[in-house]
C-alpha cells in the first residue's frame, strides 16, 4: 500500500518518522486530516495536513520526507 493510501485510510492516531532539515530524524504522533498537493513559497509538493500531538497544533508534513509510518498504539 502506498504511503498516501495509508494516510488517507487512517482515522486513528498515526506515528511517523520524518526527515527534518539537515537530515535530522524526528518522530511525531499525528491525526491526519488531508493528503494532497500543497504549496509553500511557490513550490508544490504532496503533503499531509494533520494535528501534531507533539506540538499541539496543525502542521503540514511533506510526504517525500516521511521515512516510516504506522498506526499509533
């Protein structure tokens, strides 16, 4: 199953590891709301709009920087 499909089908908490700037890995628990084409500084990318339980705010994560995803326990 592709990563986009996993986020689209998920209604529960998701845990993902993603690559931040300078190749630093970060692990977050999120509640995904939307997967699709997003834009930032006139550049389009596929992203996941989600509530980040770590930051306690809405965040957007680039799909191409997500290394691993799973349903949170």
